[in-house]
C-alpha cells in the first residue's frame, strides 16, 4: 500500500514539473533584458518629446528683398510651411505615444512570455519604419534648404534663417537617435526571445 501511494506522489510531482515548465519563467537574463528595454524606452520617450518640441519652436522671421514687389518684406520660416516637417512631427508624436504605451505594457505584461515580445518587436519595427521614413524625408528637404539646388534655381535659405535651420538640424539629429534606439529595442527583444 505504501508503494502505491509513493507511485501516485511521484506521478503528481512529475505532473507539476511539466506544468511549471510550460509557464514562462522569469529568469535573470529576462530581467536584465526587461530593465534595459525599459531604460531604452524611457530614452526614446524623452528623445521624441524633445525632438518634437524643438521642431515646433523653430520659427524665424527675417526681412528679405522680394523681387516681385521690389521691396524688403518680412518673411517667416516655420515647420508648417514644409509638408516634410509636418510629416516628421506627426511621426515623432506617433513614436512618442508608442514609447509611452509600450513602457507601461512592458511593466504590466513582463511575465507573459514570448508572445508579448513578438508583439513588441512588431510594434517597434513599425515605429522604426515610420520614424526612418519621416527622418529621411525631412533630411532631404533640410539639405536642399542648406545647400540649395543650382540646377532648379532653388536658393540656400539657411544663410538667412539660421535659427530655424539649427532647430531643424537638432530635431533631425534627435530623430536619427530615436531610429537607433528603436533598432536596439528590436534587437534586445529578439535576443530575449532566444533565451
């Protein structure tokens, strides 16, 4: 009779270990990945917020000679005059919101396992595509403003609107940093799945 009870206890303990092995274990390496991911998401949050604020505050008004009027007229430069900069601002706000929501989700759903990490990789990849596209588009327009285009008769504007161009350059640099942070987040999530 004792041997039958021992056999039943062994079967129960084997059943528990199989069930426990199916639940996602929060290992030390997973905690390190989660901590690093949260710090990078916090950095992404602040990077996109500052880039958006710098882009929004980049306004400058100068008196410029205007040939059709044959007079000096006040002209302003601001982000809303350029569709590429509007697109960059929209992308910055989208990535800002994603970084906030994904940080909260990372804290709440850290123990859910690989499915959650796959969703993070998908979301981060989508944000990287949006951010890289907007940064490249705005960078192209900013370069034409910096250098002009003699073939099409487009004049340089950064020698006149220097403050505006500095704001645009700072916003583009922060946007590039946000792209690098997103790549790092994707890699961290992928390595975390492997472990």
